[in-house]
C-alpha cells in the first residue's frame, strides 16, 4: 500500500459525476488534485469546496479531445508541480441509438470523447512520468459496454472496446518504465450520462459517483484488501437494489 499524500493527481471530466466525487476523495487523502474539464464554473465551485477543507487543488479549463488543450494542461501541471503521479481518465459520452440513425458527427464525437481523449491524456501524462522517472499510475474509467455488445449502443460499445484494447496494449509498453495501468468497468452510475434518456434508471438501480471515487482511491493506494471489500459491498448493493425493485 502506498500513501497518496502530496501525490499529483490529474482528473479529467472533473466538473461533475464520477470525476467530481473522485477529486474530493483524493483531496481527502492529501493529494494535490488537478481538475480538468470544459465547464469552468463547475470547476471553480469544486475547487472552492476542496479548499474549504484545506485540500490542495487547482483547475485548468480543458477540452480533452483537443491536443493543444491537453498539451497545455500538462504544461501547467509541470510548471506548478513539476510532475504527475496519477492520471484518472474519466471523461465519457454516451450515445443510445440504432446504428442507422447515428449521424456521422455524433459517431465521431463519441469516439473522440471516449477514445481520443484517453490517448491524448495518457500520452502526455506518461511522457511527463518518464521524463521524471516517476513510477506513476494511469487509471481509466471504461464501461461494461467495453466487455459486451449491446444493441442500440454500437458507437458507445465500439469506443469502449477500443479503450480497453488501447490500455491493454500500452500496459506492456509502460510497465518497463514502472508506470502502472489500470482500467475499471462501471455499470449504471448516477451521473449526467443518463440525462438524455427518455426513461432514466431509478436511483435505486445505480451506484453513486462516490462509490466509484472511493474505489479508484483504493486502486491508486494499491490497497488490495480495501479493493476486495469495496467490490463485495458494491455487489451486495446491486443485489439489494434488485430486491427492492
């Protein structure tokens, strides 16, 4: 198990949902948290909240699908902290539609948001880690949709399958530099992902963003006991929710 105190943790999509909850959990551990997202107002609100309990935090407006934005993000991080220890690739976009109804721009947007962002952020973070010989950790939030194929989610499933393949490939490239690569596969988390749904899942069916944030902290800490415990707890939560229904 390792301490996260003073570790520099970069979180994409930090303005809401899993990213926001994860930022708070890392800040509680004494990490230096870097919030990256497009919605500056949301980032400022979260930064104030973290600073209110003496957390260490900065925000950088970033569109992680744009290479120039991602390069700037890590330039700011290097100037401010000199290094990065943990990257949380959290940005994601859902698309529910029969494939023949998907507009090309929506297909491209889904791939850029879910896949290209992971490539760009992972590239810049790992380059900075290797430059400083940091034994860092890159964690990516994928989805169970990257493990199965679901009708009506072709673009989303495609993007998540690609993310999983990408992370599996680079895992062996980065291993020799002492950089650890991890991927998690959530299912139904209470975030903005479902806001566009005509029929949104009930809260009783979903895990909370905090559930995922706490689990990501356990992974970053290399705390195997806590990881196992949280997985068991979350499984029982699912069973409980099903029984309640």
